[in-house]
C-alpha cells in the first residue's frame, strides 16, 4: 500500500507542473510619480489643464492651471483618451478624420475629442499612457506643451 501512495504522490507532483501559470508578457507602466512629473512639466511650458492616463486609460492625474476654465478638465481627459486609444497625436488624428469622409463621424463618439493637444506616450516601442492638454491657447499650443513635457521626462509620442 505504501508504495502505491508513494507512486501516486510522485505522479501528482510531477503533473502539477503542467498546470503552472502561463508566462505572461510584462509591460512598462506609467505610475503616479511619473504622471505627476509629466503634468508639472507641462504646466511649466504653458498654462492650461493637463490630464495623464496610464496604458489602460485610467486617469492618474489632472492639474488645472490658475484661471483656466472648468470645461478644459474634461477636454484634457478626452484628448488624452483619444491619443491613447488611437495611438496617434490628436491633432494629426483630427486632420486625418476631416480629410476622410468615412472617418468624419468619429467626432460623434462621446469619448473622443478631435482637437490638438493629446499625445500617446511611448517608452521605446511600448505604449505606456497618454497626456492631454487643454486651454493653453489652441490645439497646436496644447500639443507642443504635451510634447515638451514628454521629452523632458524621456518619453516619446511615437514608437521608436
């Protein structure tokens, strides 16, 4: 009897390796510390509202500059979300949408905002989040503000 139990125990322990957790890919994550740094860098470059999202679209931080209208809070978040979900700077995405009749209706989606000022954030080739800026004086200025902040932190707005 003891030999049967020993053999059964050995068989069970050897087969348990087949049920081990699969090896899953690891991803770089944008954390709160770096999100705050990005937002602070953006507000050093311009006056506006800044929102930073992680790779899953979760809001990490929003900062509103003094005297900036309250509507810019939602705008900065939507710009960041648009950049993250499309992996494209929002100003470029808006230009493409306007020039293509098939995509012109993208502005009807509540989550997307087809105005300049949102950029995806890449660490090398990996998408780690997005930043959106609103209220600094126009889409081009909002975008430049976001790009400068990303560069200061060592992130890019395109895959490299």
